[in-house]
C-alpha cells in the first residue's frame, strides 16, 4: 500500500506594504517525513520533515505561481503519548520550522513551534489529524511580514496507522501555509479536513 503524507499548516500572513498583494497560500510538496520514537527533547520521539522542493506562492487576486526552490526543515519533540486502545494520539512541544532559498541558503521564514496535537483516524486509508501553534521569528518573503502567534493544522495520511507513538513512521508531506481564519472558521476547517480523510478512505 502506498504511503502518503499530507500536511496542512495554517499560518497568519499580512502585507508589510499596503500596495503589495498579500500572500494567501504557500504550497510545498513531496517533503520526506519521519517519526523516530527515540530522541527529541524528552527522549521519547521526534517528528522531522526535511527536504528540497519548489515553493508555490498564491497572492490575493492572482493565480498560484512558482517562486523559487527552497530547503524546508521542521522538527518537534513528542511530549506525551496519549494513545488509547482505539487510536494513537500524541502531544508534541517545541521545535523549529525553517524555509531557506535552496541556491543562496538565505532564510525566508523561521520560527518556533509551540505545540502540536496529533490524533489518528483508523480505517482502510488511515490518517492523522493535527492542530497546533507556531511563532514566527523572522520572515523575508518579497517584502511581506508575519505577525507572531500562528495557527498550524495538518493531515497526515499513512499506509499503516501505528497503535501508538512507540513505533517509527515515514512518508512524504505536502504542506500548505495559509492565513489564520477566525475561531469558528478554524473549527469548520478541522471538520472539513477530517471529512476529506474519511472520503479518501471510502474512495480507495
């Protein structure tokens, strides 16, 4: 069975200059992803997403367009394995997220992950749904600025859902960075992503 990982990050973006069209989407695909049940800040596991990929940026009122090739790195440490007999679940704390230009190695976006909550959804095509928060430290994306305190959400599709976080995983991630919606919209998006995961399983 093919293992596929799809991650969606939701991060607040706002224009630095009023004359510039704001970024509404940053799309990064096919990034190698792994979970190692040892190491990390708490010696019980670390999640790593790392690789090179084209960065697609969509600005308000404009179609998505290739921006440049970038090197992406995200890590976060497992703080607690909250798995039950029904589904795996875990809390991740800390870690870093970095996007850099693949040619010049200039940092484009850096910051710290505050927390990520991950819950597994069993089925024929199992997946994880995760939500958390990210805090931007630096950004240099064509004159745009990012305020602090960002919302993260992503879905992880895996070939086999492990029973808990004592097992290693690996796959490929598709990451999307978009503006933070209002709290009510966040809840709707969470429900929608869970629905997409269910629909994927039924289609397979």
